[in-house]
C-alpha cells in the first residue's frame, strides 16, 4: 500500500509504515501541510491492526532541518 502527498510519502509493508518527508530541496523542513498530513495518517494508523510500527525518514541528504 502506498500513499503520497506532495510533502509526505507513506508506504506500509509487513506491519511497518514508513513516512518519508519529501522536501529534499528544503532539507525536509517541516511545513504546516507536512505536519497536518503526518498527524492525520498517525491517527489513522494508531487504530490500524495492519501497522505495528512507524518509521520516520527524509528524502535526500537530510532527515529534517
């Protein structure tokens, strides 16, 4: 399963949800859009038995500025 917004890519495989901040040109700095999207998905996955862990990562050379 894969979902994508402009600033956040999400994939779920083997009960692991991976959130990839997708603003490499900005060193993945948080934006309100990114925060809201992550929050919405975190709330959804908190009650989803198909997700056991969430990994946060960043595209490009920085995790988050």
